[in-house]
C-alpha cells in the first residue's frame, strides 16, 4: 500500500477503527483476488465513515437552522434514506449534505471534510475536487461491476488483477487526502463521574486497528451521552454524536461492543446496521436495544424532513406557477406515449431537441421508466459508448467507434475525448487536468478494447476478427499479416514474442501459465492450412492462398442478419399460423392467438478459428424466462444470425437445459450453439458434458401449430363437458393457496437452494420466522442469499418433503377440486 511509512502508521494507529481495521486486513492479503476484495471493502467503509460524519453534522444543524437546506434537498434526503443504501446512495448523501456548508464551513465538526470534496473558485463558485470525486466514482463503478455484471469465468480473475495496482494507488490517494481524520478521535463513553466541575469519563477510543477498544479516563468540560458514538475535536473542544448513523452495540455475533453503520430502511420500516469488523448485520429486536433506538431515531428524522416539504398544491393556479424542468417535461411525455400506444420515437426526439435535453439524459429517463414498468430492454447491436459515467476509456472508445477511421493518433483521440468530457461531465471543465493526452494514452494501452501496433496509433479490438478471438493460430496469423505482408518469413521466436504480447493483452492468459509457448505456437501453425514453414529452420510465413483477405464462407446465411429485420421476418412467418400480438413487457415477447407465448433472443454469427462451423452466443435472463413459462405454452425463439435459422424450443425443454446451470455475472444463463458448414445441423453446448444435437428444433413451426390445435381442441371439449369435469385452482397459485390446501403448513421449515443450512419457519402466507425475527418471504430470501431479488417459488424448498414451492404449485394444479354445487 502506501510507500510513505508515516502515512501507513498513521492509518493503522489514528484513523477511525472501521477504516483502520479494513486497511490492516488489506495489508495482510497476499492473494491478488483476496487483496482486490479487501480493497473494495476498505473503500466502502471509508466512504460510509466520512458520509456518516457529514450526515450526522447536517441533521444536527438543520434542526436549529432551516436555511441550511431547501425543499429539494429535504426531498432528496427523504427519498435516499427511505431505502436500502447502495454505494451510489452513500455518495449522493455525502455530496448533498456537504454542499450547504460552502458558506458555513466552520459549523462542521471537521471542516477539512468540506475541502476534501469541494473547492471554492476565485469567483466564489462551488466546484468538486475532481480527482477525489473521480476516485470515488471509479471505486463505485468497480464495485457495481464486481457485484452485478462481472461474469464468473476465468476472465474475471484477469480483470481484477489488471485493475489491482491502479485501484491500490487510488485508495492510497484517497486515504492520504483524509489525513485530517487522525485529528478527530472516534470514541464512546462507558461511565461518567463529575468531580470539581469537570467530567471524568471512562472512554473507549475506537481509533486504530486494535480491538477491543482502548479504554482510558478522559476529562473535559463537555457533557456527553453514554453509549453513543462520538467524533471529538479536542482543540475547540467540540463533539458530534454520530448516532443514529453510526452506533455502538453488543447485539452482533461478537456479543461485545462493536461499531455498526446504518444500512438503510427495509420494507418492514426498520433499519438494518452493518459492522465491517466481522461482516455482521443486526436489525432491531429488543425495543430498548441501541439498534432499535437508532432505527426509531431515523424514522423520526425522516418525519422531521417530510414536515419541511410543503404539500403539493392542488389549485390549478399554483400548479401553473411551478414550472417543470426539461427532464420532468420529457418524463411526462414518455409516460403519455406509453399510455397512448406506441412510443412515438420521432415525436419524443423532436421534443428532446426543443427542450435542449442531451441525448444521454433522455435515454437515461427512458431506461428508468422502462425499469419501473418492468420492461426488459434488449441491448442494441451497437455498443453503448457510456455505461454510467463518461470515463476516459469510454470516451476514447466512443471517439474511435464513431470516427470512421481504422486507427487514430492518441493526441487526436484525447482532444476529441476532452471535448466530450467537458460536455458530459458537469464536475469537470477543460483545463482541470494538464495531462489528458498522457492519461488517455495510458488507459488505452491497458484496456483490452484497444490495441496499438505502431507508436501512438490505436484501433478497436472489436473491429479486428483475429484479436476478438485471440487463439494462438489467429494471433500468429495476425502477426504475419501485419509484420510480414510480403511473405518473406518470420522466425518462430519473433512470432511467438508478438503473439504472447497480444495474448496477454486481449485475454486472461499469462506467460507464466506455460513453460513452452513457442512449441505451442509451432504446433498450432503446423496443423493450420493458413501457414507454411520455410526451408530455413524455424521460419514461417502465410500460405499463398491466405495472403489475400479470406473469402466469405458459403454457409453464411444470405437472409437478413440484423436483429430487427430478422425479427420482422420471423413475425411475418408466425402471422401465417395465427394472430401475433406483442406482450406488454418488452419488444421481444409475443403471444400467438393469445394462447402460445414466445420469448425472442438473437445472436450474430461468429466464425471459429481453424474450423468451418459457425458459433452463436446469447444469454437468457432467468426472471424473464420464468415469466414466459408462467404464462403457459411458452416457447423460446432463438434467432441465430438470420430469420431462416430459428430454434423453437418449448419452455419445458429449455427448463431442463438450464436446470442446475448458474447464471453469469451479468445475471443471464449463457448459451452457445454451433452450426455445421452446410447449415443443416445445430448443436448446443452442454456445460461439462460436450454438445447435444438440437437440429429437430430448427424452424419447427409445426410444433406451434400442434400446440395451438391441441389447446383449441381442449377448449372445445371443456366447453361441451362444462357440466361435469373438475375444477383446478386458478393461476397464479400463491403461498396462501398452498397453505389452504395443506401442502404447506405453519411450522414447516423452508430453506434456499443457495444456503440450505439456513432454515426459516413458516408463520403464515406473508411471513416466516428466522432467528427470532419475522421476515417477509422475499426479504428473508434476499437476506440469506445476498441477492438483490429472488423467485421464492423456485428457490425455496420445503424441508419436510424436499419439494420446491413451485413443485408444490404444480402438485396443487394436478389435484382435482370438487366443482361448486
């Protein structure tokens, strides 16, 4: 970590205990993966510590001086604090609660905290500290990538290790900027006595990494509350109670005093608290416990803030006075378009231009409203330039992707990226950094999306078929094409050296993984028809027929290849079978005659190096598959490259395919299909087993006709026998139905597939009991699995029978119920 040993010692001895402990743990980690996780944890607790200080200071001051805040600030605080808190929310709280102190810096218990985040320009304007804020945003982005998007393949290890050095440097910078924390001890009082006009406290100092906390007698004129976390400025002297955002309690697993951070309000209306000491959570149990009192204090604080927000005026004249912002107008227009049929994209885009609203801001509002409506948006074929904040890497990618040039000089890329940065990042202005060109060049040299084969010039990896699939054969071919265009030959060692450099950059492979890469490259070239060896030992060149661009494979489908055109062609074919109507939760979900339900997925074709077969990759989101399956008579329609390559797979069959298959870090089931050169045979990749022939599903529209005929026949038979027959429970079947039928009983134990060792007891249709507390089914499931959402019917298993709740639902559907008299 820090090369400055004095800083290292200061962090370990004087910083608040949560930061010191997390930092000391980080210092003991030797394994790169462990160190990466410890880095993220140390940043997380650092952000929460400084935010809790700012939040406690603001909520104390706002009770005495209402002018410190305004209606919009109060509204933002209420909305943010009334939910489980993500790292982004913590950052928002830091930004919101510090800014009002730009004219009252002296009111802060630790005034340097304002200078850490903000700066005042010579004209009196408030600007953020660009470097510190960028580091915070970088860590939040990295933490979100790790938690929600990064896949579980070998590449994830490479991604973590490639970022380790830079993240370590960033954390060192952040901790150095927070050196002032060492001057503000964190403590709590255990016992107090008053002698000769002074208070004598038995104080527990939560500073440094030592645990249990150091005790000593502390004398002061200040009158303090016992058992409250305090931040002290001994020079004034002054004290700030961090409660209820930081509390000390013995309710955790250690059964002795520990520091816990507020973790947000949950659906129960109670707050959770977390300790970074042992990764422990506590939620309010006993009414008089510190966690329960803190939870009540937070709810009281929210009521206070809500009282500062004036009610919405109902009078039309008052409404007219409150002008809507451009973003609010655009959101209202989107809602109107949703309610009145199609999206009317042209009208919305015209409105966006009239409002002078940036395209990215407009798209963000659309995505938020789509997410609120439960609409899944399938990614477009073109890559999105900005996935979150406009980082230099994303800006450089966008410049290259839209330039129309094969490659660009790094200074030209940096100049265009800087213009975009000034437009897209409100916290950054041109001139804030004098090293933009060097920064952009450094970032591109380490990002696998870019590659450089001559000094200063960069290209995109995605535009090169060889580097997008970095096998040894492709890399050797690429090296020879680039460095031996006249086919004079290159020595094996030179080919290997350049191939290794490319391999290490564009994959998770490392030269330490093997001892003889040159032998591997040589063996690969000897078996590949693209290469030929020369009479001079060790020299290779491209074969004559490969010196020119490779012709297109005959098996490449001639039908339209773009997703939209392929979907339109498939829908036209479905229209020959029955009426096709879109389902209300996304543009890739359809109903056929309102009886058969289809979920579309599309994949481009990828040629496999050294083989003639074509490869297709796609992902299926489990939650959306369950939605289609739950509607009944579901089919997966995998459009592979073109409209004449459609695999129509019944939902029941697909469910067997993915049984036991873990979703990737992006939350989808990964699927791979392989097409033979003649286009007649399709195989699917089966994890851990090889491949399975799925050609029977190719363009099998007859199966849809059979299902429709069977459904209509069954409906006709039911209508004729409506007076006899049996009645089944109506879908959807809920937990209450299972309890009523006796398949699930109060007192039964249930567990999740991920954590079978943790059991909860069924109380009723809404609650289970776990460790003495009542939990809603979904809340308990997400709590023990650590997931953000859970399907309780597929993940919860009844201990008594070993059946999932979904299997119990199926059993209930099959059980005849006597018809009503």
